């Protein structure tokens, strides 16, 4: 039976309706996770929730301890992990407020601790990452979004940049030429670490601003936060539906 984990991003400090019963802050070989992991229950099933930016002080995307976060989730027994990412919209349909379930990514990050493979196993670990998001978990998310009439974009390429600054207009132009539809800063190395640790991983990306150069208005952090707040309820609804569907389907 699947055990769900959820990694929330900026603005998603709590999941509506998930009442925390206890929290866990395990020591991992890589240090502590960003924040205590909340254990709650939905439809009689344990769900673990972690805010990757920590609290009360926000950890910037390039300083997040992704390895500790993913290791902790794995060792709590998580089999299926859904990541929530705030992103900028590049392609025309990725307008502010859109929910996107990406099927591909391009990693533009650098200098992050990006693997748990330290070579000590003595075996080369070349994980297959052709499809960076788990097909079954994506299918389950898409089925819930469709059944609940939640508007969404069902496939997209997610560019993951280093940050913490936003991009230049020319960088966004390049990302578009590379085939990217949305751009965020926290999707990697999280997705690859989940694959190394054999957890199914999928993402729900919330478009919170037009990417650099895609609007006449300057990019405003306040406007991003407003969109995040408005959209967090529908994200919680989608996640709740995912757990309910797994429970009724015996998955
Ligand atoms: N670029 C990169 N990361 C982001 C953006 C953006 O425009 N918006 C939210 N996260």
C-alpha cells in the first residue's frame, strides 16, 4: 500500500485539512531536514508533509538540504511523493494561476549536493532518469484533477534554475528555445534524489508570475504570494483527492 509524502514550497506552510498528529525531525547521514515533518492522516491513511523552505526563516532554494529531506521521507516509509513548486510561466498557456503537472524537466542548477551516491557502494549508480516524474503517480494526479474539474495543464517541461535571483529576459528566451514551459528553482535535485531512493515522485507546479520579459509589469513578490495563497486550497483539494482515490482503489 502506498504511503504518501508531500513536499510543499513557498506559501504552502500547511495543508488544509491535514491535521498534524505528530512531527519528526530525524537525523540523517546528511543532517536534519528543513523543518519537522508533519505526520497527519487523510482518509485513514498516514500522510507526511514537509515544507522544504523551513520556518520561521526561509531557506533559499540553493541552500535547501534536499538530501536530508528526501532521506527523511524515505525512512519514514514514504513510497509516493508529490512535490509542490511555485514557478514562472514561459509558454503562452502557462498563465498566472495555472496548475501544471510537468512530465519533463531540464536541470540548470549547479553546485548543489545532488546525489546520495558517495561511491562507497563500489558500484556505479546510473539511475534511469529518462522520465523524471513517475508515470503512475502523474496518471493518478491527472485522473483526480479531471474528475474534480480542476483546471490544469497535463504536460510541460519544467526548467529548474539556480536562483535565488529571478532570470533575465534573455535567459527566459533561451529556456523557451530549449523547450521549457515553466521555470522554478526547487525541482532539482529533489526529483533525482527521490529516484535514487526509489520513491515515486511527481510535481504540481503553480504558476505564480509571468517569467521575466513575459509581461510589462515588474515581477512582484507580493503578487506571487497572493496567487500562492489563492491556489493553495485547490492544491490541497487535489492532494486530498489523490489519497482518497488511492484508499478507495486499494493502492
Ligand atoms: N523563475 C524562477 N523561479 C520561480 C519563478 C520564476 O519566474 N517564479 C516562482 N519561482
